[in-house]
C-alpha cells in the first residue's frame, strides 16, 4: 500500500488540531552566526517543543485525527527515541493508551522517559523482523492503531506545521534546511513550504555515515539495506518510501556532513545561541557552513529538531 | 549624591527606547519543573537577549537617554563582565564610543568579547581605588558619560523592562524571583512589578557566599566591605545604595542558596528547559526549590539573567 503525502490543506488542518497541545516555539536570530555563515539565519527552536523535539507535532496530529471509535483502543509504534516519547505524550492528551515497542539495548534514559510519559512498553529483539512481528502482535491483541514514525500521512502533516509557523514568524525565507532521517519532517516541510512559496529552496542535512537519502536520490532508487555509522542517533533510520518521493518531487538538495562538522556546529549553537540542542539538530548548521555559496546573502530557515541530550556527556 | 529609583513611567519610556534594539525574549514553561517545584513557573529567557544577558536593556536605555550633546563623547563604565559588553554593544547602536575599564586578571574570554563589541579598553589594577581613579581619568580625558552597572537610574529603568514583558507574556503572576548582585535588575523589576500589581511578592536569590544584600537587610544598614566567595561570577558585586533602598521599599525577601544548590539547578535548567544559562541565573530556580512552601501553587516568574558560559567547562 502506497502512503500518500499530505497536502497543504491537511497541514493547515494539523496546525489547528495540535494548537491546543503543542508549543508555538520561538524563532531565534544571532548576529555572530549570521556573520559566520554570510547569510540571514532563522533558527526554529523545536528543542523547546513539548517533549523536547518536533516529533510531538506529528504524533499529536495522528492521535487527534482518529475518530472516537478508532482512538478507543489506543495507538502503537516502534521507536525508542523521540517519536515513542512524543506518541506517549500525545496519547495522554486524549486519554488513550500508547503502546511502544522497544528493542533490547535501547538507551535506558530514553526508555524511562517513554515509560514516565505513560506508555505501555513491549520489549523485542533488536531486529526489524522482531520489531514488526511485535507490532503486529500488539495490534492484534489490543486493536491499537499503528502510528509510524515517518511513513504516515498524518505524521508528515503534523511535522509540516513547523514551516507554517517558521514562514509566519520570519516574514518570508529563501531557503529552509531540515535534517533528514526517515524523512517525515523533510516531507511535511517541503509540502508546506512549496504550497506557500513555490520558489523556496529546500535542503536536507544528512550525516555522511547515514547518507542513504543522498545515495537513493543519486542512484534513482531507494536503498533498502544500509548500516548507519554516525553519532546522530536521531538520523539513523532509512528514509521512507513516501518520504523519498517527497524529496524527489520537491527537488530537495541533500548536503552530507561529517560527524566532526556536526559536533563543531553543535558546540557553536550551544555557545552562541544559548540553546541545548541534540547532535542530530546541528547537522543543519553544519550543512550551511559547509556549502556557504548556496546560502550567501539569503534568508535561511534552519529547523533545530530537538534538545534531548545527556548534559553530562557532551561530544566535544 | 543620592541616586533616585526610576518610576513606572520611566520604565515604560525605557521599553519604548530600547524596543528597536533589544530582543523581546520568550517566556518558557516546563511541566517537569512545575511538578518538581509544586508551582507554575514562567521562565523569562534573558540568556536569549542580545549579548546573552539582560544587561543590554539597562545599557541601551542609558545610551539612548543621552542628548546628542551628551552622547558625543561616548560612555564609560567599569565592568569586565556582561555590563561592559552590553554597554559596548549599546554604544555601537548609536555610533558612539564606549570606554570600558578592565582590571588586570579579568576573564580573558569576556575581555575579548568586550573588545570585539567595539569598546576601547583601559586596564587598571584589580582594586576599587584603581578602578575609580581610572574612571575619573577617562571621564576627564574624553568627556565620556559614566554608566554605572547598577547604581544608575537609567540602568535600573532599562532592567525593569524585563518585568513589563514578563507580566504581559505570562498573563499575570503572584511572585517574581530575580538574582541579586548589585541589585540593578531587582530594583527595576520591583518598581515595575508593584507599579502594575501592588500585591505581587518579590524575591531575590543570592549566593550564600555573596549574601551582603540579605545581611544588609537583616542588620538594617548596608554592608560596605565584603569578600565574596561564590562560583556565581555575575553576583559578586556589593548591592548598591539605591538598590538596597529599593529592596527595602518593595519588601523584597532575599533567599540565599549554596553554590551546590545553584549548580544542581543549573544542570536541571540545561537538561529540562534545553537552555544554556550561566550559573548566576540558576540561583532563582535554586531559591524556589529551596523554599517551596513560599511558592506552592502560585504563578512564579523567574528571570534567567544570562547565558554567557564556557561550554567546555561545565561546573558539574
């Protein structure tokens, strides 16, 4: 079954649906970073979103898109990261159950956060097959509705609300950069941005050690097997099928950055912007600083995707 | 010569005067910290202010309060910290000179930042006498106007604009907590808060190792000699004469906190609020967590004063 991309209307509906629950995050500017980049940078602070990541938008839209009858049995997903936590929080805003499938070996702090957010945890072996088998089992046993982390129309629509806010708050942009992992954020943002400004340039930032999206675009077919090797724990997922289609359709240019470049950009964001952002978020600034000629003198929106990081263990 | 406190009208004038230059900083909320404190916390993020600290407000108001004739010869201050940097930035918005007197031994990174902001540096020995002699000399030689870091009506009025914004953004509060160093922020905030809400409770947070304000209030007279011993580099100054008068007049309750309590609160702010705040800023959360009975169930504004910290050297 092919999963449809959302349209602008669905993203606007998502914005109305999540408004009572999500935070309208600020957009920050910084003279020192502008000077360094040679561009006008607008940082959309999703690290300040509920749960510390943009993921709450998509999860919340999915949960509140359900009819009462569908919602009754709760929702289920497989994610030991920000999406699992976001879905648990979103489910709690509607008073329904969230089942989260967690592979053995997942980061304990993240799993604890998901549990604290009220989810029912289901442990499985750390393989795709085990994860999918467990998901099917939980759906069968509970009737819960699957909310995929990125290959889901409602989730992509929710993530696209970032751009509706960013364009309004900035007063207009020439380009937008978001990280690319599974591609849910990128897909929603591209649809929203081109729906409002057909000529805006869209860029994805991808770790060199998880550059399946860049390679899939280059070779004209989706890579289905790839072993990621990057410090960016939020960007290790393979880009989804509908997500890759969105990247193609919206002419997204993917810039790959090394972990060293990303860590340096992360440190700059902490030091100059005074924000705690997680390493995956810093890929966007690393990308702008790596290819400054593509952004010179332009108004560039950068989505800082999250701030869920262990402040006792900094990577620099 | 006694220095007058500003009135509400002067604080409103200051708000209009600095509006073209200062950032309207966001107010953040956090469910986890609310639960921990048992109160409704509203964090005013002056770490996101221009220059990374609230100090820009007072400096900017002082600079733009001058007549063209007064402004011609520039401004001068003695501060190797956030005020020196703020005054340099404020002077540059008006295209006038800023002279900053820097004692030998000041933190090199801060001094470099002041120089980068365009100030003329004047070095002196690290004593009050040398500082004042150098200030007099610079005023004599250049005709520059002195802008004291906190015992200055224009500076206090500028700092008070924090509360005009905070009360508007929060929709009303029962209490406000700010750190107390020289007392410029506390004085301006107390006047603004009581001008708008006569019954709001005002609290100061002071490091136990620099508790001259608490002791001065307790003994009924201003302590004039005190050797501070605290990690909170922004709060080592003795509370000023007019500033102490403001604390008395506005019934400010000062809560003292240990450096350990402050460092733990700083870590909490980084981890939960996703903000880089400097250690002095964290005294406000430490104070609320130390005496929760004074804040239970109330709407409490906390001013996070700055974010100028070396991210390579965290105190935990």
